[in-house]
């Protein structure tokens, strides 16, 4: 076994690998960029080496510096995590040439599976079912358009070297093909350095089911069952679970055998994932087709660890050091049900636009680690809740890397218990700072389709009326909670001088206090009446009632108009962030002394919603535009984001040129009404 390894990654996966290495007695070396000088993964490791600037190409993708760091620190192996260099065959070969063990498959296996078109041909020879499509080397746009017509719309354009939803577009009509192809090629070139694509039939009502596989250097290969990853947005996974709902023993056996056959076809060593598209037919039958193989550890590997009781990173390290697989296929079993939710800094109601900023509040539910085995044996005593994260309260989500804040994983005896635990754990997660998808995740978990396991990759668009634009906490409770937190803070700050008190005491008569709020963009006035006995009455919106509250630990026991709620409120600046059991919201306190003013909108401006690179304008100065029309494309956090017009108007001026870097809030162009 290794004495020391270098972890060529950052964030939660670097912390995750370090945890297992520490338990196994292996010393670890972290690498970091300028942006990560105080990152959590540095504290998780024994040593840390600076490798460059913020841009991945100057740090986490700069493998010469990573290899030099390994050599300087005396590391014997390099664990690539996922993303960055994890599926780079040239880097794996460079590790071998430098006398380092690459904790992953061989360069030949990575190359064989790295290009989707080539891997499809390999799988066809291995007898693995394939989706009808075009996987050829000829990338002439005219030929690709013709192949799409031959396959029949709808089709899916996919970057041959890609993954994670980048360089992928579903095309419903022939007239949309050229624009989608150009966008896919542009994203593929920027993300992977290769603009080659393949064309496949877009399977209707598809499910995305993948099998975790493992091979060793002695010719052994097993699978560790399946994960259902059907719930996706923009072709990126949102929720993953194991086992897959509705999976029959017969279908599991056939898909598992196909996954192992795929791995054996490339003499696979280490952890990998064989991904299938599963077609749900009207007669209830399910047909599966090979989609791709990821030659690395997957983001969603914790759900497999939860149901098998195994530590997959430990398996990786043991296999990479030359040991055989710890268990044979017959000894690997499933216990219970696990679900993973990816918590990301993004705004679901604004097309999942990534968000940046300081994590002013970051609180997790009670949790523990799953990995307890030290000899490869399954223990089946998984904790109910697990958090994998690479950030702490006070850290900043930057635009330089992906938007993931954490992975929240739950385990239960069955799917129903796992669902209940997931919703409860999400409710106990409090994040204040950049926008997140926390409430969106709760909406998905509670949706009829997900709760009843009616799964396919179209679940989010199908359920959009239930998932987007929902306000789980109404005005009345939000205002009452904000008022309670404000009054408690005022009470704490009062001195002994009775004339400085603001509790409404009067020698005679009743005291009243008007407070202004802004909720969901609308101004609101609330009236508080103080009684002689200290009782409060609140009028907000259409509701009037008695208000009482008290601290219970770090929460507030709130009673208003006959309803009782246990809430957490975080007052940051003039905004109250309210977390209740049924949801969360925020409400702005405009002026505690009832001196209110109207804020004016920018009017006529269109600003960058986040830092990034301006790729293109779709309009010229002087051109008339319609509300919702695409005006510009920005690249940020490895994805392209379209900027739409907020209203009808005329473009009066373009303020940047394609290729320019733009800051968050930068005015891109001006519109005249």
C-alpha cells in the first residue's frame, strides 16, 4: 500500500479522498490555485502545494506542475478525483512515465472509452446494445444534418469527448439543427479541446441508469449494482438513487452483465461507471442501450457506498496498489435505499444560472460518515445522513470552478424512508449567501412524479408548474418571523436606560409601530400594537392576530394568528432569511421606523448576471427586439448561458465585444423602449 498520495483535485472530492486515505494511514498532498489558498481541502490533507492561478488551465489542468508537486513531496501515487484530469489519458501516461501510480484505469482504457464514437464501436463488437445513431469521424455539418434526418427527429447531439451535459443538445426539428450543432461544437471545443460530436436517436421517456463497475490488475471485474440518475436539468444530474426503482432481478442481471462485458472489452482496472439509457415502453417492458462509460469515480458514488457498505475510494487505492478486488460478485449485496441530492449555488427560477458569493450562513443537519470498513467487507450500518462538502461557512463560491456546494446523501430501509429523511435533511440545511437550489430540491422530492417513482429525464420540464416560482413560506409568516427576530435583537442590544427601550411601553394609551417590508418585489406595511401587559398584535397583509415568540436554542418558537411555527431567522443587513420546516424565503426590512422609499429600477439596462466571458451578441445596435428574445451568450462555470431581453425595445448600444471578460453586474448593452 502507498505511504503518500497526491490528490490532483479540489473541493469536496479532494476532502473525500483525503478522509479515506487518513483512515488507511496514508499521508496526503493537496494542490491549490490562487482562488483556493484558504480552501477546506488544504486542511484535510497533510501537505499542500501551490500550482498556479485561478483558471483551471493554469492550475488544476496544468499537469506538469502537479507532477512536479508529487515528485517534490515524495508522493507515490496520484488520485485525480473526478473532472479536471481524471479522464485524461495523456496525464495518466505522464504519471506512469514519471514513476507515479495513477489511481484509475490505464491510459489505453481511458482513450478507448474517452471518445464516445469510438466507445460505441467497441461496445457493438462486445455485444452491448446501442442506441441508433451516427458515431463516425466525418464531421462535415452537411453530413451530420443528413445523418440526423436518417435517424429521425428528435435527435441528441453529444460532444464525443464530453460529459456532464456540456456540448449536448436535444433537437426536435430539422430547422433547429444547425444552430444546436454550432453551440454544441463551441461548448465541446471550449470544455474538452475537441469539437467532434455524435448524433443519436433521442429516446422518448428515457431513464438514465448506470452501473458501478470495478476491475483489478488480476483480471477480476465486478459490478456494485445500479444508480438511477434520471432527474436532470440541462443534462446534468440533480438527484441520484440506488437501487433503481422498478428494477427487476432479471433486468439487473442482464444490465450488470452488459456493464461487466463493457469493462472487460477494454481490460478495465479501477472504478468506472457504465451508463445506460433505458427506454420505458407502453407494455411496461424496459429496453436498455449503452450510452457511455465514465473512466473515473462518479460524483454520485456515495449512494452505492450507502447501500453496499463499501468504501469505493478504499477499493480504488487497494486496486491501484496491486491488490485484488476485496470481494467477489456473489459477496456484494444491497441493503436499503439511498438518495443523493446535489446542492448547488444556482438560481433554478432563472434557468439554473450559477450564483457566486460568500456563504454567510452554512448549517447542516446532524450527519455522520458511511465509510467504516477497513478490510473491504460490507458492514451495512450506513448512517442516516451524510454530507460531502468542500466548503465552510465564510467561504466564497467563485466563478472559477463548478457551482457545487455539497452532496447530501440519505439512507433508509426502503425508498419511502429515504425520501422522508431526504426532505427532513434538506429542511435542516440552511444556506445564506449565493442563491441555491435547496428549495427546488424539496419541490422535486415532494413532486408526484418523483415521490411515486415515475422517473424519466423529462421529469423536471413535465413538473415545472410545481417546481418553479413557488413560494413555500407566505408573506404573513415571513413578516412575523422577521419581526420576531428583529425585536429579539433589539431587546438584546438595549441598555439599562429605560428611555432607550423600544418595547412599546407607554404611561398611558397603546403604542403602535409601523414597519416596512419588501417581499417578492412588492412593498408591504405591517402594523404592530403593544398592549400594557406586553402582548403584541400584528397586522400584515390580510391577517391580524396575536403575535408571541421566544427563543428555543438557536430557533424561534413563533405563534401568530393561531398558528405555531419553529423557525430559524438570520438577519444580514436589511434582509431576514427565514427557514421554516415547510420551506425557506427571505424578506427585506425596508425601514423599522416606517420611513419608506421607493427603489428605482435600472430601466433600459441589461447586465451580466454573473462574471464570465462574453461569447457573442445575437443583435446589433438599432435592432428591435422582443421580450424574451436571446440577446447575448455568456460562458461561465464551464457552461453557456443565454441572456434574454426583459422587455420589448430597441438596442441603442453594445458596450462590450465578443471575447471580453465581464464582471457580475456589468452593463452589456442598452435598450430603448
